[in-house]
C-alpha cells in the first residue's frame, strides 16, 4: 500500500508491505522516480515496437514523356565558356548529356539537345549588420558580412529532327550556389572589403565551377527523367515487429515473401510469380491487422498497424495496383498522431511522392 503524509512542509512517501512492515521514507526527487517507475510497469510487459529491414531492387525507370518509337538517336551541343581546370566542353558534353536507352551520334540525330550557358557575373553584394558576441573580445560588437548575389543563366532545349521544340527549360540546381554569405563575421567594413577584394577572384571561380557541375547533373537528370530509360537501384524499407510477450513469426514470413518478390523484379522474372509473392505477404499483413482492435496492449498495436498498412501500400505500388496502394496509404496516414515518430511520418510522405511519380510514369507508357 502506498500513501503519503505531511510533516513540517516536507512530503514523505511510505510503502507498507504486509509481509514486511518496515517503513521506508522517500524525499521529493525520489518520489518522482518511484512514481515514474510505477506508471510504466504495466507497459513493460508488452513493449511491442516497429523495426525495419531493407530489400534491394533494380529496375528500369520509365520516362515521364515517352518519345515516338521512330526516335532512336540524338545529338548534343554544349555551349559554355569554362575555366581551364574543368577540362574541355566536349569532355563535359560526353560525360553529362546522355539519354539512357537511345544512341548518341555526332550529327543528324532524331533529337537535338542544346544546353546553353549564359554569362557568369556578380550581381551585387548586400551589407548585413548585426550585434554579435565577439569571443576574442569577450563582449558584444557590431558585426558585418556580405550577402553575395551572382547570376549564371542556363537553358536546356530539346528539338526533334523536324524542328519541333518539345522542351525549353531554365536549369537551376536544387541547391542555391550563386547566393551566399561572405565574411561572417568581420568587425569593420574596411576589413570586410579588404578580405572580399583579396578573395573575390578565387571565390567566384569556385562558385562558378560548382554551379556548372550542379547544372550538368541537373540537365542529365531532366533528360533521363523525361525521356530516358535509366537503370535504378533502391533500398526499400519494410516494417517488421518485435516484442517480448508476442510472436511475430508471421510478419517475418511476410518479409521473406517480399524479398522474393523484389528479387524477382530485379531478375525480371515472371510477373505472375512476383505478384503471387507480394499478394501472399499482403494477405499475412492484412490478417495481422485485424488483431489491432485490442488497442495498445494487443499484439498489433496502432503503430504496428500503421506500418503494416505502409507495407501493403509498398507491395501494391510495385504491382502497379495504384488504387489499392492509395487506399492502404490513406488508412496508414489516418493513424498518424502527434506522438508518431518522425521517421514513420517521413516514410509515409516519401511513399506518397513515389506513388504519384510511379503512377504518372506507368500511365504515360501504356500502349493504346
């Protein structure tokens, strides 16, 4: 029996054991620890949790905008003035401007691809002032730095052999390289200007080189995402379960079927066999999900249910069962609460994006 009593404004806790009447007193910090332990004791016996294992798959990504069947070849033209350190434009052209699944020739291609770099230049520098703590001086001082703004326009165009333009796009890297901070922090404008003038040439050259490489990679990704058939390799997370009081052999068995299915995709095996493995895994997950009606203390907790539904959505996605995948994903997403792990939420978000992208590619490549 646990009870408390007040004495001289101090709170003491006494535990009275019938077999051992010895009185034990606790001060306030100990009180917090004891109450915490008592509160979690009922939960320790269950302790179900979600774990993950990866399955590997290799596949050919379909284009977003498949080209006409009569298009077999392409030619490329890279127009750029580059620093000597980066090599020659022809080398960069051959390295980056490629469309997997088509043959690149020097001239007379069924497609003409132009990547044109404009002039690199410094647009300006913005002086930023703020009160900052100077470690060396041991006090707050007025600090200065520049926000640097550069420009380097790049345009990618794709034209068919009969002069029809099918793409005109400004290419911008995912990461903004041309707008950056410099000299953070200097404690006089004079020192800041001196440092900038001394480092300007080398600094801008480094930014230019980084921007060029980033743009070339971006252009390659655009071309292959839109028109190519690139070979892809992915690691896909599949949810598993662990718990001291529960047996999850069925979930382990479902994972084995999932591994076989993805291995079949990699080896381009018979579609019926691949679907059989996926559907067997889904059947096991769906049967387990029924047990979740018992709440947190059941073998299938709400968190486990959410991630088993995620598994079902993944399997349906790779069978091109997009409606079923959407339904499973929506049901899983509805189980998200404030306490849901951020890693679980990220997987659901990522799956939604993959579902939208894969369905778009699949529908674009359906034969009439």
